[in-house]
């Protein structure tokens, strides 16, 4: 016969299970906002790297193919990689690839100067305008905003997160065409 003292003691009581579930819920509530912030930061940094890599690709392509190449900013969310050819005395661009940025990444604008650390007088534009950074097969880098008539000068692409908490810039140096990314403005 089995009595109350012969009961099987294996397993967990309901109270023990509820305590464990409560502890897990508290830990998850603390950890999830931190994980979300890190993934937003990582996604932003990945897009900044992607733009810098695309600029490097355009530079290498201009040198290796002996054709001008460009990265053209269309709007705050879109840019194009282009081949630029002479057509009856004027430059004509044909699209190689159109890149649409994720909603959390915004192109603030392009400046026709190198906004390197310690450099004054080169700041982020207040609004985005059409802009082109062109890599020539025979001369320096050219940057233009608005009119797209590129003249030899460096360029800086300013980027920010949609909420404005993250900022970065990608600089293209005039003489070498080298592009480099920096955090912040």
C-alpha cells in the first residue's frame, strides 16, 4: 500500500517552475533592448562599409578598364554605381547597379571637401541633393553636388541612422581616390 510518505519526490513543484519562468522573463526584458540596439548599430556599420567598398570598386574599375566610373547619390535612400562615357563631347552615365539603403540608414548629403578628423570648414550638408563622386581613368577624383558637373576635388558622404543616434562619413581623397570611413561627423 502506498501512503503519503511513499510519494515519489522527483520533479519540480509548480512554485519552483513559476520562479524559474519569472527569472527568465526578467533577464529577457533586460537583455532584449540591448540586443536590438547592437543589431541596429551593426546594420548601420555594415551599410557604411558597403558604400566605402563600392567606392573602392569604382576606383579599381576606372583604373583597370580605363573608363570613368561614378557613385551617384539619387536621394537620401538610393545611390547608383555608374559607368561614365564621353558621348559627342559630353559625359553620359549608364547604370551598373542601383542600391537602395535599408530604412534605418539615411544619406545626409555629400560635401565637396574631405571631412577628415581635425579638418575644419567641411561639415555635413543640411539636406541631400543629387551628387556624384567620379573616378577618372586619367585624372583625380571629381566630386559635384546639384549640377553634376564634376570638378577635381575630394568628396565626403555623410550618413546617419534614421533616428539620428548613429553618424558616419566616408571620405574619398582627391589625388589618390582612396576612400576611408570614420564614425561621427
